[in-house]
C-alpha cells in the first residue's frame, strides 16, 4: 500500500456491541447513583432486558465496573504515548498534544471520570492494582515531558503538577452546560497549560 493509499483509506471504527451498550448504561447509572445504589435489575431495565439476562454478558456488577474502567486506563496510556511519540524532540508540542488529548477525553467521558473518582475502590485487589499501574504509567508520560520542558523541576515536582493538571481537566463531571463545549475545552486547555508552565 502506498503512502497516498494509506492517507485516503478510511478508518472503519469498531462496531459497538450489545455488551458495549450495556457497559455505557451501567457507567451512567453508577456515576449518577453510586455503585451500591444500582442493582442488576436497574441496569437491565435501562438496557431493555431483564436483570438475569445481563448474566449472559457479565458475571455481575463488579465485572461491569472492571470492564468499564480497565479499557479507559489502557486507552489513556496508549493515547498519551502516541501523542508524545509524535513530538519526540519537541517537549512544548508534546505537552500541548497531551493536554488536547486529555481535555477531549474528559469532555467526552464525564461519567467515566466520576466512576474513577468515586468507585475505583469497589474493585477487587487485582483489577484495582492493574488500573493503578496503568494510571502511574500515564502520569509518567506527563512527567517525562514536563521535566524535558522544565529542567528545573524534579520528577517528584513534575508529578505534583501533573496530578494538579488532571484535577483541572477531570473537573468535567462537575461543570454545567451554561458554557458551550468548544469554549469549555478552550478554558480547560488554557488553565491546564498555565498550571503546568506558569
């Protein structure tokens, strides 16, 4: 395949499955009511099936939570690494790209962010450990870029700034709709950049 063919070949997104739809419904309910405030019957009712029918897809609520949170952490790490690799020798551009990437994620997934903030400790030890590891690796992508851009920072100091930046960007579950999405994105990007580079 030539470069020209690669550029014109459309990327076909993966078709959403019934399982994907159920996870999305469960995430919304967990985020709105809390993990313990939602039953399998509630999820089934929202998905248009009986609660017991959900067991064809998942072992239970805990399995739904794992299925919702692990792919998100994997996707953030993969996306972050991809953004950094595209700007290998330009830390300023890499940082801007990381911010754009995370702000878009945060605006598109406020329910998932709420779930991470409030329900991660509901998971069994192994998947929780796996998610924490993926999160740490994602943070280190930011730390590496920040220390390249600001050599006066220690890795620990850069880590503090990275977590502060996530606090800004991950505020989307708490934002009202009075400001349109594009403007919200611009404000979040600007505030995050200012927090990181002063």
